[in-house]
C-alpha cells in the first residue's frame, strides 16, 4: 500500500502561487478525461458487401479454401466473424482452420485489440474511416490496376521512372482508368476546433480521386511535398556526420576528421550507428504466381522461409568510404533503389523505426523546434531535455504507435474486414475457369475492366507478390503501417519547425560554407551502394520530407502487393487524429500558466491545427 501522505509533502511553493500538488494532479487527469469525452464518438459504416454470397470482397485468409477460390465450408466465415465481434479470445479458438501438412500455421494478428481501452488519446472505437471502395467501383479498379503495375515495375529503379519503356507503358495503361485524371480533391482547410477535427467524418467519404499519372507522380503520395525532389525521402537515405572527430595536427588549427559524412547514410545512434542500406531481395523472384501456391497461402500455411536475398555480386563496386566495403560472399546491402527494396524495408521494419530514425537525424542536425515553444530551447540558463527536448520527442514519437494500432485493428477486423489485393487476383483468375459461378459475378466487372486495359499478367491473373507469405494475417483496411505513419509523422511535424528548409539549393551557413544544398538518391552507377546528389528546383522542407516518408512507408506496402491506395490515404488520416488527440491531452500536463506554448501542426489534407495556449 502507498504510505499515508503528509499534506506538507504535497505542497509546492512558488513566488506567486501555492497549491496542493495532489489535488492539482487529480484535476489535470479529470480535465483530460473531460476533453476526451467531449469528442464525438464516431458512427462506423462498412461498404455493405459482406452480404454477398461467398464474401468475395471480404478477408477470409486463414480459413480453408477450395479450388474455386471460396471457402470449403461457407459457415466458417460466419463463425470467424462472430468470434471477432465477440472480442473473446476463447471464441476465436473455436474457429475451424485448415490442415497445414506439417508446414506450420499463421495465426490472425491481434484481432481483439480494438476492444482495449486507453488512458491517453482518442478511444480505439471513437474515430473511424469511410467505407472501403466497392468491388464494382471505378476507384477499386484503378487502385488494383496500380498494384499490378507496381508488381510489374518492382525491379525498376526509381531514378529511371522518367526513362520511358515499360514505365511509359504502365503510365499509359493506368491513365485508361477513369479514376485517374479527375484530380485529387483535398478536404476543406480546417482550423483548430476539437469538435470539427474529431467529428468531421462525412468529408472523408470524398477526396480520393486521383490526378492523371505522369512520370513525376507515378506511385507517389498525394500530400504536401510528395512530388518534390527524389522519390525516396531523405530520411530513408541520409545520415549525419560521425561523432568521433579525430583531431589532426595541422597549421594553423587542427581540422576535425570524421569517419563519415551525411552521404554515407549512417545515423549516429548514441555510440552506435544505423546504416540506411537494406538487404537486397533477389530480383525477378515473385511469389504466389500459380494457383496451388495461392491456395496454400490463403489457407494460412507458413511459407515465409522461401524468401531469397542477394549476396555480393562482382558488378557492384564497393565504396569503402561510405562504410563497410561488404566483403566478398557476404550479404548484399544497398540504399533503397527500387520498389522491391522499399517493399523489403517495410517487410521487416519495426513499425516506428523510420520515424525514430528521422527524429534522431533532425535532433543531431539541429533542426529547430516549433517556434511556439522555442523558449524552452533558447533560454539563457536552460534548455529542453525531459520536456521539449530529445527524450521528450524520442519517446512520444514511438508512444503513439500502439494507440494507432489499436484504432486501426478495430477498423480492420470489426468494421470493414476488407479483402487483400492477392485474394481479388485469385478470384479473377478463377473467372477464367468458372465463368458461370454466380459468387464471382460481383468481381466480373472488375475483371473485365482490368483485362481490357492489359494490366493483368498473361500467364494467369494472379497478383505477383513480393513476399512468399503474401499479406499479413489481418484485413486490408486500414493499413497498420500507414496508420502508424500518420500518427508518428504528425508528432514530428508538431515538434519540429515544419516549414524549415531541410535541403536548400545554394544554401550557406553563417561562415559561408555549404550547409546542405543538395539532396541525394541511390547511385545507379554503384548499384545503389552509395548515394549521389540530385538537382533540386526548390527546397525540401521538414514537412515535405516527413510527409514523403509516411507515403514511402505506406505505399511501399502497396508495392509488395498487400495494400491499396485507399488503405494508405485513409489510414494516414486515422493516425493523424490519434496523434492530435494525444497532443491535446498531453498539453494539459504542462505548466502553461508559467510557460505558455503552442504547436502548429500541418494536416495531410491541408490547413493547420494549433494546440496550446498561445493564440
């Protein structure tokens, strides 16, 4: 038990203020609870396609499939859905699952997490997403075609997206879809208002139309900064200069000699370093390209040991100055150069990994914080640390990840239960052999549209997957990676000065020396083993490169074949709401009567939210 408190131990003397600390702490918690309770509790709505025979638009992975692409026993789906809705772990253990022939079985991942409560931020069931696109919609046809095009260009370098050839063919095909070319309609600019921010769900039923596809926007996101500069965010490529300056005798002053510079792609992480290069997954090896493999994976059989990686090849010359020269016959690494590289990154990453790295990079580089609380870092005798300093933001940027996952799990399992792209590929393939199966009728228009444009593979209509196991064992909408991206990047945009120029052509520091006047991308002449500078027509901002980072990670999952575009954009918005709620509630814990502050947060759809006490 806690010791009985002495009231004098809970009093804090200030020159102008004396208060009961214990009572004040209770009031702060109560204020946070009242703030959270005042937010509208969303009404959830699916697209209504779960009533279709065979549930062709719904997630069925892990249940036993037959040769027709549907379930052996249709009752298994209802048992599964009933167990999900109950929120009871014991109920899920009663769902019939197929035999795995000794290969091991994959299990559904955290299907009950949406029932968990939280003491910070919006409740997992308080916010929502609009219905997913329907099977017969122009939107689904366009975004599924985009996933097939991504599979076709999986081994094409991002730096070659403007070079014509197969890339131009894919662009021509995608522009045949009516959904591309209507122009992306952004949400109306919204000012700071809790009721509006957390209650404005109707506006999200619109605003996913896409612009015509060009080499400059192919497979890119649609947020501020996505189309500026290299395809890959600088936060996934660059590092910072090493910390160990080795003084060298020189005349007249010693010159520091660093082990590496930012273009080596190594992030200083305490006394360690993080190499931005990724393992190279072997080119031209895709999975689930025959129906037998497809059915095995849909049955939940664990086949992920089939993944293939490269070892060093003689056509790539190691660049010793950029780090490890990669000894012969060792595992091969390179900077993210192709969609397959990006898919590999998001296959094995820890969900907040990219945003923690970005945070470390900005802290090490001295990127200024939001001007609304800069006084904490510009004081004469003090600076931020536990509050508004490194430990504060480093913990906060990871803290939001679990809250985001709880909210998106409820959307995935309990509301939408949307099927994965791989499953639709399997059903379209079955249409070739079972044209009279009435359960496939809802897929027929989708199949016809894609077939007429020539986007489907010639051998069969299965979607070539980057991962042997295909998608994770949970539904497609929303996307876990994208929701976490939306939340973590919102935190970073709130903390750092979002309009600060991270890379500015021709920029000089106070001493007239170059600061960072060039951006980088993977160098094709070294097989991606090093970085090369890229010409910029305008600066790269913190907001733009963070938004691009969120899009890279989210769309990287599409490049693997496991998600759609709508999964990405709506999940960013969901994560943003989670982060805004946490920031609002944390603001109540600061001594704002002594240190007024504000955070100006740019939104993914435009406009800003201001959190704090400074108007």
